[in-house]
C-alpha cells in the first residue's frame, strides 16, 4: 500500500465527514472540549501555551486563546516560515493576527519567536487521531517537524468521532502523548 496515497485518500474521507457536521455540532463539540481542557492539570500548570487557530471543520480554539491570555499565561501561535517549517511566535493580542500562507490567522513576522524549549503545553490539530496517539494532519508536516524540538506535553484536539483504530504511519510521524475529545482524555503513555 502506498503510504502517501492512502493518507491522501484518508484526508479526503475525513475532511468530507468533518464538512458534513453542522456548525451547531462543531460549536457544541468545541465547547465541551474546551471545558475539559480547562480542568486538566497540564493546562492549569502551563506557563506558556502553544495553540493553533481553529478554522472551519476544526475545533474552535478562540475561547482557549482568550483564556490563555486572560489567565496571564504566555500565548504562542504557529507562524508558517516555509515549506513544512513553522515557528512559535508570541501573541499578546488576538487582534494582531493576520491571514497567513493558508488564510489561517497567524502572528506577524515581527512577533518574537518563542524557543521550543520554553513552551509548557502544545495543542495540536489533526483530521483524525488513533488511540495510540498517531495523527493524520493536513499533509504539510509542520507539527511532525516541530514537535521533536519541544520538551513539553502535547495534546491533540479531536472530536470523538474522528478517533480511529488505525492510520498509515510513516517514519517521521510523531506520536502525540494525549488526545482530548469532547468526552475523554486519551493517554498514549508516550510522555514522561
């Protein structure tokens, strides 16, 4: 089986399923997921949180971003720097975000870079996750390249219906230590 071809087919399949969810359902799932995240010690204890900006057909992360700032934590968000490369950039005001390479709001190039070793928690997007912590992303390889540079817990945010038994795994695919759905926290045992 061609690994990349199967991932392409799976991306199409999971994206179609995500698009089929009504906006009200996404809103409900996002609210439940966010409420659960706020109760986790990993979130409460984090000094700095690296979080993506959830777009259509992804968990809405605006409430998370606002709560990080409200609690006086340092907020870092991804900025695309080139093919497969991203940095964590400091954000102090969400109104400073501008559409980036894929139309996703991101920090400006003037925003200070937050070294990977200074992050306390990373929230990771994905089209689907396995219970073992493997993820199917959008295919850019950004998180698979970035996560090995970090030394903190990472939590994948994924609706329960997109947790799957199996995904094709490549040599560079990074396992995520925790996956949070609207109904549970999956611990893969990878983070020490």
